[in-house]
C-alpha cells in the first residue's frame, strides 16, 4: 500500500507541475498579444470545482480577485487542464460567445501568426521544461554510464540476432559508422535503425549488414529471450531464506552447471531452458496441475563456491515458479561525467533532443496491433515511478513525461493543440477561416477521438494491472 501511495504522489506532483506549465504557455502568449483569458484551471471542472478564485469565500478573503479578468481554479477530474481563451471554440464548447460580434481582445481577432504562438505555447513550454530539468539534473548529479568496452565478455544473442550474423560474445561498437559509446537500453533502438553494425569479435572488428526491411524495435523489446543481453555466468549472488533454493541446499556463490540434463553456462541459458519454455507449457489450455508440478521440479547440477565439488540437487520451484535466488550480475565499470553551470545546458539540450527523437521514432509502433496493446493511461505512467522516493529519478521521469505531453499535443488531432495549428496553417495559406459550425464539429470529433484513445489506454491498464490482482 505504501508503494502505491508513493507512486501516486509522484504522479500527481509530476502531472500537476506539467499541466500548469503547459497551460501557462498558452496563457503567457495570450496575455502577450492582449487576448482575454477567462479561465486557467488545473484539471477539469465539469459541473464542479475544488477551488476557484471566483468563489464567494475566496473573494471575501481576497477582494481584489473579485474583479480579476481570469478565474484561476482546480477541477476534480485529473485528466489535464485548460485555459479558456475568449473568442475561441475549444473543449469548453462555448458557442454562445462566438455568436456575438468579435472583440479586439478575442483570439479570433488576432493575426494568424499570433494565434499560432498562442496555440504552440503549451508545447513550447513542455519542451523548455524538459530541457531545463535535464540540464539541472546533470548539474546536480552528473551522469553515470557503462562504457560499451567494459562489457568485456560481450553479449548473448537470441535466434533472430544469430540469423542476422551476431555471435555470442560479440560487442557492438558502432552503427552506420557512428561509435556506440555506452551500454543502455537505447542500444536496441540504435541497432533497429542501423543499416550496418560493427561488432568486436575476438579482438577484431566485423561489419554486419542489417536486414533490408529493417528490424522492428517493438518485436526486439518483446522478444523472449531478448535480442541481446550481457553474458553473465549463472552464479548465485544470494539465497532467500525459506525459499525453494534454500530448501534444496543452494548456497551463495554456487554456479549452475546444468538443468534437467541441459548445460547451463549463463543466466540467459537458464531462462531459455526453463523460464520461457515454462510459459509456453503453462499457457497451454491442456496444462493440468500434474503438468505444473512436473514443470516446477528441476534436477540441477551446481558447482560449489570454491569449485571443489559438484552437487546434484532436486529443486522444486514455488507456486509462482520462483527459485528464490538473486542472480549475480557482473560489476561493470562505470564512468561519471560532471557538469558546471556553463556546460550543463548544452548537455541537457543534447540529451533532451535524443530523447525526443527516440520517442517520435517509436510512435510508428503505436499503429500496430502490439503497439496498441502497449498504450497505457495514468496507471501505466504512475507505475514507471520508483517505489521509493528518489529525486533524481523523479525529475528525469518528469522531464520525459513533459516530452511525451509535448509530442502528444502537437499531433494533428482535432481538439489538441496540433489540430488547431493545422487549421491555422490552412487559414494562413488560403486566407479563409473555417466557419464556427465547422470548428464546432471538428472539436466534437477531436473530443471523440481523445475519449476513444483514453478508453483504449484504460482498458489496457485494467487488463495488465487490475485483473491480475484478482487472478484473472
């Protein structure tokens, strides 16, 4: 329960900050160009509001707010926020105002380029926010990374990678001639986008040609076993007291040699032989309780910590098919980069640009069936936050979500900032402004699309997070 509360608190803090800044971008440009802003709300206030500067009790305490042009408030539906700009058809669907003659301080009375900046202001603010956060995180904590050259034993590859030409032990060192400096999850994206990948194989560089039709990053990430993972020998780092491993007599420092007669050299070998095959067997509709018990029983050979003896142990995994050990991961050498006030901002801009390009590149997978299943709502977003409060991770995730909001809002979907911008480009080219009736229907269609996407995301979250809690 404590974990859920911490994740929820981080999510609320992150979204509240980003929503206010995004809407502040619209608000700032509107004020700059003399446009009246009637409302500035964090969260939506349909039929009800948690707080308003126009409420009786607030104006009684602070009379000067009574005559303020803009009402500031907090709604009860935490799905975003909005600013209600005079003379504009938006999510408020206030069409009565549009029936009146246009006023000089209304959105519709301003020049196209001014309206463009008002609509683009939210996206611009999100991008600036991400840049500033990344820069200050680098200033405060610097950056640690694992140099690719420190993965001395190389990587282990799956069948798809072997068909391309990768061999176990290969170390990717460049893609399309550009050096791969560090090991991170981004290496999958780098390989998927490359035409050629150069690997270090037994001290020599070998150039591999990628498939002409490219590699699907989504399939690479979903593949079991993984496309590539560092070679890690199957050593036991620690044993959970009372676990299946402890009952079988497994001790810290032991090395797994074989399972059910199959040679095990690395943890990837164990996963290939047990974890992934087990999922295929247990997922079969013909699987019985006896089959499950049989699959949970392993005859494993271990070498002792000092290598002086081998033991054959009968190991029965628990009901969750867990052995109860912590796997030993090689202690890779890391490098630390420090930044000062003068170089943190260029570095933050460079880092943010890479994140932005990667996220935009990954959007193409959303249109696929598997990609649609990966779309998530607030449960998915909240779940990426750590279970214990960590300021560095919080700010890095906040910057990343700020980029997501920027990209999502610039998409040419009616009702979003991008949809309004497309119509402004149309007006700028043709000199014709869509009729109020057309704008009203475009806004309704956009709201429908957004609701459909939200329902898809929510249904995915229910399937992935809620139903498993009830064993469904």
